C-alpha cells in the first residue's frame, strides 16, 4: 500500500491513507534513464515517524517509488505542524 503524497512543481503523487505532514528533500537514484532525480515538497504519511529517523523516511519513500532504500538519499525530513 502506498503511504503518502508528494506535491512537486509539476504535479502531485497521491497515495493511500493520509494524515501526518512532513517536508522532505531527497535524491532518487534512477535505473532508467540512469541518473539522480531530486524531489522536494510536502509528504503525508499515515503514522508518525520516530524522531528525525532518516532511515525510516528513506524506507517509506523507497516503498512508494518501488525501489531499494539504498537508492534514496534523504537530505531533509521535518514534521509540519
């Protein structure tokens, strides 16, 4: 199940149950075409992530993008109030 929404300058990726908002900035290593893509925006997840756990944030993002956690580098992840 997809867990979040990413609002980008181009459009929105809408996924599953929503609730807690975070601001994120991350890099995604793509396989085809090969290279890095940069994303930043508001993400909504259906649960509170522990502290500022960037590994857990990368895991949530990787599940949504159907890639490995190692392909995601979270640069910023902070809860919005």
